[in-house]
């Protein structure tokens, strides 16, 4: 099930995304010649970038609106069809929390580390008081059995009017991470911390590309 961003939430998402991507571009020295694989992303992410890097997007389905400036590959994030260190940076924005299985999360993280000489993996922080997909405070702190009947009354539920099956899929498919879990998936990574109103909002595992590993 897709958990798209409603119109009312898009200005907030754009603000944090533009700030986040600007830091990524500046701090990792991303330029027009940088080869990046965007694992689980979308072509529109890269409209924030000037100049545009050499981007390959990997997702489970083809794009609804193809962008000729971005290559698109249909594949599973846990089994990427690329050689080792094919890209300077493996990039993934708000994807890992959509992989609920611990085994699959480990496979995804291993693929990120394998195909990129460096990586950037961002995810919402579990203990931020507002659940970012539901756009509702504190509900994600409750046990699953308590959350399920409340989902139709969240901001997400009111806007999307999910079916009972959709609510079940949400609980099955979304699992936010904390710092310990992110560090376990990406050992040795630097962790960037994004804050909102003084509180930790999202966390990003970062490893800068090792130029000495570049392919001839």
C-alpha cells in the first residue's frame, strides 16, 4: 500500500526535504558528475538539486511520470542488480522504515553498503512525538492493538479514508527506527541528526565515498 503525502502536508515535507538535500549536496560534495543510486526513491527528489547528479532511481514499479534526466531501474532494494561499488553514493530517503522484516532490513542495508562507495540513508526518528506518516502526535507510542482502532481517526485516516485492510497494511508495513537500530544496520557510519522545534526528528547514516575505491 502506498502512503503518499497529502496536499496539506506537502509544504512541510518540501521544507524539510529541501533543507536535508541541501546539506547532503554541500557536505558530500555532490556535483554534476557524481554517480548516485537512489534506492526506493522518486525522480522528483532530484528537482531539488542544482546541478543534477547522474542519478539512477531503483523502485518496485516504473515511474508514473518518467523524467528523461533520471535513469530508472525496477528492482527490489534488498537485491540490487548492480556490481559492487558501482556508484559513488547510495542514497535512500525515508525508505528503511517501510521494511518491517528485520531480515529484509539487514539485506537492504547490506546492499546499500555493497553498491555504494559511500552512502546516505535517512529515516524518521522513532521517538519524535509526531508520527510522520499518520501526521498525528503520540499514537506510535501505543501498542499495536491500541493503535489499530485509532488509525481511521488520525490525520492520515481522515484524509485517506483507509479500508480495514489498509489499516492492517499500515501497521504491518511501517516500523520506525531508533538510533541504536540505525547504527546496527550501518556500523561505523556517521549519524546526522535533523531537529524540529528542538527535538530530534530524523536520523541519517552517512559514509563518505572512499575515492581510493573508485573503479578504474
